[in-house]
C-alpha cells in the first residue's frame, strides 16, 4: 500500500515567536497606511514648487534620499537580527536579518538607479567618481554579497552565524556613506546633507512624506518577506519529518 503524504499544518497552528507575531500584526495596517501616504505624497510632490536652478528634475529629491533612508533601515535591521541571532540562537532573528537584507538591497538598488537619473538631468552625465557615489555602490555590493552568501549556504547554521557577523560589520559603511561629503572636504559634487531649514519653501512637506512613504513601504515589504521566510521554514520542517509519517502503510 502506498504511503499517504503528511498534510502540512496551517501556519496559524504553528507556534510563532514574538518577532513573527509583530510582522504578522503589521502586514495589514502597513498596506493601508502605505496606500494613504502614497496618495497624499503624490499630490504634495505635484504641488511642490519647481526649483529655479535644476528645474523639474529636482523633484527626484522627494524619492532619492528617502529610498536611501529605507535602505539604511534595512541594513541596520540586518545587523540587529544577526546580533540577536548570535545572542539568543532563535531562527526568527536570523529570518529577520535575511529578510531585512533582501528588502534593503531592493531599496539600495533603487537608490543606485535614481541617482544617475538625477545626475544626468543636473550635471549632464550619468556617473561621476564622486566619493558618495562610490561608497553607495560599495554599500550595495556589501549586502548583495551577503545575500549571495545566504543563498549558497542555505540551511547551514555555521553560515548563518558567519553572515550575522558579516552583516554587523557591513553596517560600518552606512556612516561612511552618509558623511562622505564631509570626508571629501566638501569637494563632492553632491549638495550638503539636508539640515533643518535647508530645503526651500514648500519642499519640506513632500520630502517628509517621501521619507514616510519609503519607510512604511519598507515595513510592509519586510512583513511580507518575513512571512514567506517563516512559511519556508515550516515547509522544510514538515518535509524533514515526512518519512516518519510514512512508516505506516
């Protein structure tokens, strides 16, 4: 008699850690909040004044730096998840680190894409070997390498621990990236970092909304990605136990 397959228990029947419960609670509300904020943000960007020097291309300001903020958050959570995994040894923290890195790389990729678009419209060329551009590209490669490491060594606890240390070390690139202009002795072609009152009249609100939209989008995508990662873990667990359930025929 052929063995009957072992049915997978629904995810709701499985015990979930506090981290998993947090992302489950955020999935629904973050989606609605994102839709609302995005609509308000688009209206504010459309109504924002056009810069007298750069023209309409300047409005990419309302998406390019906010994307970088979301990428920073992703990589910070990668380091946090890695540190907590090393400390407590709970898989939920490792899932957080991996998921945060994936979503962070997505936002960092958008930073790398939107930057040259702004550069072409403002400086007349797609790329310049400016220190901030170089360090942003380095940041992207650091966490892309993190994802490659995780994909080639999936399921290895030793690799997860090494990746945790790597993710924490990669965090050092973020302050280097943010303060690249100062480190270059203000010889960077980038404008100075935004400070209180540095935006022109009517530009503060769309910029703040852009930052909010990117951060909420990050939370929403991370919650979705963390759930996928948790379900993959449950599936692997059930498949590993399946042969035991097939002993009865």
